[in-house]
C-alpha cells in the first residue's frame, strides 16, 4: 500500500502537489502526527490527481469522499469496538473495501494520465 501511495504521489507535479511523495508516505509513520497526516496525504493525493486529470481534459474518476472515509477509518482503531467482536470484523472489512475502492479509483486516474501522456508523445512524434 505504501509503495502504491508513493508512486501515485510521484505522478503529481511539484507545483500542484501539497507535499513530496516521501513525506506523503513517511509522515504516516510518525506516532500521533499520523492521525492528522493521513487526511492530508489521502485527500491531497485525490485532489492532486483530480487536478492533473482536469488540467488535461480527462474526466476525473477519483473520489474525494473515499479518500476522506478511508482516512477516518484508518484513524479510528478497530480496537474501539473490542467489546463487540462482530463490529471489529465489520470495521476491518469496511476499511479494506473502502481502501481498495479508493486505490482503484486513484490507479484508474493514474492510468488515464499515463495513457494521455503516451498519446501526446505519439502525436508529437507523428508531426516530426
């Protein structure tokens, strides 16, 4: 997950990105600060990729709501529900499903960006 997160952040140019890819991932490992940073990292990733897609005229498939939801579920520990084991399992499953959906939408946006970049490169080569 961290490697995918880092690589997605690398697609966002420095003038658009809120932070660097290394900070986006690395700061999530700082105790207590990570509660704040997760929201910055995930929401910043979805906003940055969406802005890149809009800038290139591609419809954005990235959901900001999923990034916020994933951040909230990540911050709320499953142990919160320790008195009810069923809720722990549901929390973990929900976190997994939301995480998969978020990264799937981010990956689809990244693929659209990369394919658009290939098309532009091919058009330039055809002109020359």
